């Protein structure tokens, strides 16, 4: 699910840069080369979306394990869904500093106009059943910015940070179990643990009387 979100944002930005900004066939937005992670090596003459944090939004989390999944009047236990937020850093690395600033400005302009992504404008989201993504610009204090770049073990580059919310992770196994018809569950239990045979005592007494 997280990979789909980052790919959607990358593809949308590339489409924007090709059609409106630079009119070029090459992609301006690319992920890092994961073989160079220490220190992180950002691609030259590109903008790199980089995931720096995943956090849970507990404000909307339901702690009741028995809520929301009901079948035949019975509530079935399921783990509450987890809703997460992504912090994505867009790093602009170009040989010319003014070019890096220019491209970074276009990223800000793009997300100013395109703050919400849904299956209508991004069909890839429907595959993960993501109803809506909201992109929000985040301003970090200088001290926290220094901590981010220090953790990346690299020098500061022109960049902008966005929060993307919300992604929902649902307990699919419990939902699938609830979706199983009750009679099928009873049949499976009966096959594994056969019920003892019950004799008809009334018929046995009648047979004994006839024989007497």
C-alpha cells in the first residue's frame, strides 16, 4: 500500500513536469538507488521522493475489537484498523543551484493545486481500496531539519516536506472469517469432531416387546 502511494505521487509529478513545465520525455522524479543508502545518495538532476517516517494516527482508532464486523447478529472479534500518515521529503538535486530551486518551486505549485488524490484521478488507488489521500505541506523547525539530514548522513539539499494521510490497514483475515457462511463452519467442525451416534430407545423397546 505504501509503495502504491509513493508511485502515484511520483507518476503524477512526472506527468505534470512533462506536460506543463519542461516538455521533456525523461522523468524528472525518480526514487533513490537503494544500493547507496549509507550515506543516502540522491540522483543528480532529479527530484527524489524519500519516505522519512511512518506514524499512526490514533485519534480515529477504534479500540473495540468487536465493533463493525457482524454476521447473523453475532459480533466477531477483529483487530481495529490502523490509520497511518506518511512523511515524504522531496529532494531537488541539480548541478545548477537555481535549477534545483526552480524544480522545487514547481513541486510546491503542483501540490498547491493537487492536494487530494482519489480513485477518480488516480485509478491505482482503487487496487488498494484507498478512498482518499490528502497532501499537506509541513514546516519543520531548523533543529528538526538538522536531525533529519544528520540521520540521512548527507549534506542539506533544497527540499520540501509533505504529510500524506490517511492509509487504513484492516484486519483482512478476521473479515474473511466473518464472510464464511455459518453452515460451512458447522460442517467443517462436524467433519473434524464427529458427533456420537444417538440410539432411538423407543424403537428398541417396541422391538423387544414384539420379540417377547
